[in-house]
C-alpha cells in the first residue's frame, strides 16, 4: 500500500509485467514454456485499489515473431471494474 492507503502503482505494474510475460511464454504441453525479458512496458492506472481488494489480471499475446513478442493486459477488481491496463514488448531468452 502507498501512503494514501491504496495499492502502490509499482505492484500493479509488476502484475501487468508478469501476466504479459506469461502470456507470451506459454506453450503446451506444460513444462515446455519459454523465458523472456521485458524490453518496454507501458501502464495506465484507471482506478484506485483499496486494501484487501481481489484483482484478476488477464493478458494476451498480440503479435511478434521468433525473438520478440507483444502482449497486453487488463487488471480488474472483484466487481469486474477495470483498474489498470498495460502493454509490453518482450524478447525471448535462449
């Protein structure tokens, strides 16, 4: 929480970064996933988040190629309200 009693924006940015990375690295079957690092990340904070609020992050890979991919994420609270969005560019690691 920040000094205003709301969820710190850095926590939301970390959630968005992790969800976007997982979206681009997922592969079936399990255990065959890839690894990536973040090249750029953009976040938009749309609504304050109170202490104890359950959040859900949903991310999708939106494009890319052999070494670079793009993904975006929405973070919603328990009532389904959009609290933050983000998008990033990621590079696959060997």
